C-alpha cells in the first residue's frame, strides 16, 4: 500500500464528475466528450482527473447514496458507442428528449427516456456478446447477480425499497429467491448487460486517460444506502433489527453550520462482525475501487476513528452520539491486502487529536480546502503556508460553494481576509487567485473544481449538503472549454512546476 503520492512529484488536476461533461444526451457519458476532456486536461498540463462515485444513483440523485457499492451508473453509458456495436440506430435515440437545458441535468427525463433506449439495445444484444457476458459474470460473481436481481425486483415492484417487500423476499428466503430468479430471468440479464457495457466503456476511457498521462482520482463513500443491494444482500454487516430496520443511522453532529446537524440516514456498520471476517466485504469493495481508479479517495475518513450515530426514527441529528470506529485495525488489513493502492483521506469535518493520529499512522495524504482557511475557527489548518507535501490541496470540493459564489455570500470579514492573504485582484480574477495559491503551495497534489477554473458563481454549485432537489445537476458546455482556458491552466501549472 502506497502511503503517499510520490514525494516531490508535484501535479495538479480538475474535479469534475462524469455527469457534468457536455454532450447531446442530457448527461455526461463515457463517449466522445469524455475523451475530449482528457485531451483538454493533457493540453492544460494536468495530471489528475477527479470524479465522484460512479454507482447507480437513486432517490435524490446523489452519487453518495447509490443502489450498489459495486455496480456502475447506467446513465453514463454512451449510446453512440452502443450504435457502433450494432445495438442501436442513430434515429432511435438522437432526437429523444433527455432534457433541453445544456447546463442543468433533468434526471426524471434521463431516467425515463435513456433507460428505454438501453432496453432496446439489450433486445438486440441477445444475438451477440454471449461469451463476453458469461466471462464478465464469472469475474463479478460476488455482487453482480444479486444486484441484477435487486434491480429486477425494484422494477417489478415499481421501485419500492427492498425493506418494504414481502417478508420472505425481504429476508432472502432461498425458495422465494429461486422462484423470482426464474420469473425475472430476462430482466436480470438486462441488468447484467447494463453492467457489462458500463465497465467495458469505462475501462476503455480510463486506459485512454492513463495513456495520456492522466490519473483518475475516484471516491469510495464510507456508507451505503439503506435501499441498496448491499444492505439487502449483506444485512449481517449492518446494525439492523430482526425486521431489517436500522437500529441507528449515520449523520454529523450539530455545529456552527447547522444547529440540528446532518442526518444522512445510512445504516451503521456492524464493525465487530466485519472484523471477524477480516473486513471481507470492505476489502472486496476497495478492490473494485482500485480497479476503477488510479487513486482512491476515502470519503469521511474521520468516521473510521469515530462516527456519529443517531437512533433510527429521529428527525434531526441532535440526539446522536460518538462511537469508536475500527481505527488502525481496518487500515492494517487494507495494507495487508493491497500493497499497490494509492489513497487520499478526506479528513474534513470535526477533527480530534485521535483522527489526526490515525491519519499519521496510515501515512495517507489528507485534504486541505482553501475555502475553509478564512473561517476564524480553523484558518490555521487550511492556510497554504501550513500545508505539507504529503497532502492534496483544493480550492473547494463538490460540497462547497464555488469560489466566486463564496466570495459573494460569505461574511465581509472572511472575504476581506481572503483578499488580503491571497493578494486577490479583479484584474487577475479572484478565482485565479485561489487557484494560484493552491498551485503554488507545497502540496504534492493541487485540485480545482471545473466551476472554479471557469470562475462560475452560485448557480454552478454541485451540492449543498443536507438539501434535496437541486443538487448534482451542473454541466459544463463545450463553448466554455476554450483554448484561452487551456493556455491559462497550462501557464499557471508550468509556473509552479506541476507539469
């Protein structure tokens, strides 16, 4: 296991999820525009493309609340690439309404119309790819058929969550499962087909990216969704009662940003049970992420030291409590199983000496977010002159306001401090001042969200934590990815020796 990104090998990159790529079909995909973005990164002198989790999204459209920790999102499959395989005709999908706004995703239209097109492609696929699909099934037998059955059942029951299914099905009675596998065989094969094409297209895109010298940084969320194939299939690794209802759920405690805290609602792991199996489910999950990405970012790293659990049924996070996590025992197992994995720890949030000690024990690079530097409570930690080499520095993340949005909405004293410390000027562009400061820092890795590279405001924010309805929708347009931007990115990257 690699404890850090090669020391003294400086590099930089851009954070932008697949969904935010430009294109004709409502949402970013693994098609031409993704390859064009890799070329954009190469021309701009970048070494990293950071994305969000690739799992199939459900309620709320969050990539951190997916139907599976192993499966891929069908929306990212490129229809043009399916056409090249003879599975679609251009007229069948070219003029379908996937959402008319090129800058905002319409998940409802994408879900309804793109999935219908993918079903059409599946019908044509039955005459080909049989051997490849069988091999894919063997390679992914740990999770694939359970996930395919899970999605088939959700389709049959009008997307009803698994914990509201009939008792025999909810409890995975063997006879009941066998009956449904027979009844839903064709539907199960459809979901296998979807996963085969997802992984095939992603593998080709990642290889192209790596050949261009671009490494992929991807997320592994700490929790899984309650309504997921993972929780249904591996209920014993979660703290559920005999009726499959969580005893407690995840969240964050109240703080200055939210007086009631954040109630995420994910089921809590049974860490004692997991330890007895040498964290088998987690190790398989990490192996999947290792194959998807070049560098794995561990979301909510502090939760491995201690996590905030809230009794099930609470409407806020106020009545939660801190509970010890698996700590270094877990990461020792990671080290034992994976000698060649690169990891970044998302060590943000309420940090204690114990969390910092765990980070030091692992040797992983942590994260520094420049937007946090001007809050009086924690400015010292996030000011660039305090960064060490073994860290990943960001202007902001997908959960933050954009730089320009933050400057417009933050306290006047915070803005004044940022302008003074970073020597911001309108002539340079305030967003470039933030990027300059991160790029010039000692951090081995420097990352900026695409929105900050473009100098976009409040409307381009990717996610506002603890809210539903308007998140994960932002997209870039082809017109915004200009030669002028490439030149500016290359110049600042060259200036601070990150090429």
